[in-house]
C-alpha cells in the first residue's frame, strides 16, 4: 500500500468518524391537531404584531409605546437575547479552525568603539520575525455540532419568549386602558342618571305638595335619587350624611 493511499484512507476514516454523534435524534411528537390548523393562509401581507395600532387610538398607542419602552422585564429579556447570541457566537467559533500568529522586530546598532570597527559597514540593522499557525480539532462525536444546535435552539427560544412577553405587556396595557374607558363611560352614565333622578325628584316633590301623589311615592323617589351617586366609579363623595347608610347598603361589593 502506497503512502498516498494510506493518507487517503486515513482522511476518509477521520471524516467518517467526525460524522458520528452521540446525541439522540429529535422526533417530533404526534399531536391530534385539526387539519384546518395545520395550513393557515396568512395572506400576501406580513403579520402585524402591533395589533393595538388597528384601533387608531393615539392615546392607546402612546401608552403601549411607553410601557414597552420602560418595562424592566422586557429589558431583562433583551439582555438575555444578547447573552444567548454571544454564547452562540462562541459555539460557532469552535466549529472553525483556530488561527494564531505572532510577530517580532529587533533593532541593533554597533558601537563605534568596538574592535575592528569599520566605518564603511552599516552600524545598525533590524531583524523581523513572524509566526503563523492554524489548528482544527476534529469533532469526532459531534460535541461542538450538538453544542451549536443547542445554543441555536436556546437563542430561538429566548427570542420567542421575548416576543410573547412583549405581546403580554401590550395586552395588559390595552386592557387597563379599555377598563379606564369603561369606567369613564359608567361615570358619565351615572352622572346623567343622577341628573335625571334629581329632575324626577323635583317633579315628584311638586306633585306631592299639590296632592297629586301619595307620600309613599314621594319617599320612593327620594330613596332612589342617591343610588347613581353611590354606585358610580370614582364618584366624588358628596352624598349627605342621612344617605350614607343607604349608599353603603346598595354599594356593590369589591374584591
């Protein structure tokens, strides 16, 4: 067997061994998913993850933008993405050859007082030295390749988790904003109802003084008058003291 053939067989053997890996093959688990969910037509336009902008509410957009900008959990998630990307870069470098180099330069001058000094000859000279080396570790059992795959999956999982957290922060901000809008609407409704009850109570009072209704009807209208003030959210407390017990009786329970 010639030396060239031996070298070729050795190279083939090394490449074959390098392709081995001790990591188990990933097999996607079977899931009972409806066929309609497996193929979804997203359309020609890309998916808009900023879903809150579809409400065309500048106040909501400003609130969500402020929440995404100052949320500490999102800042931590971004730092985790940077850390995972840096680790992936280190893992990627392990797959490539390692190259190192070194260089040096020395300068020397001869003294004019040495023996056999020759003024014609150059008294100084510079010596340059350089060294370049390269090495590559064969990944026999797939250590570095499996590490690269693991770090890639970690980075992808970190990015997906960040996007999920971003949507969660935006949804919580939007829910709080809509809840405040609902409270404002309830308050406006309570104010209108209160004005209506006040006007109705004035009518009942006039009719009672004229003898058109009984005292029982007048007392019923008088009791119904402070109900909107007691049940309105964030309503300024201006009810008279005699109405307090009744207000506490009709006030909804809070958790």
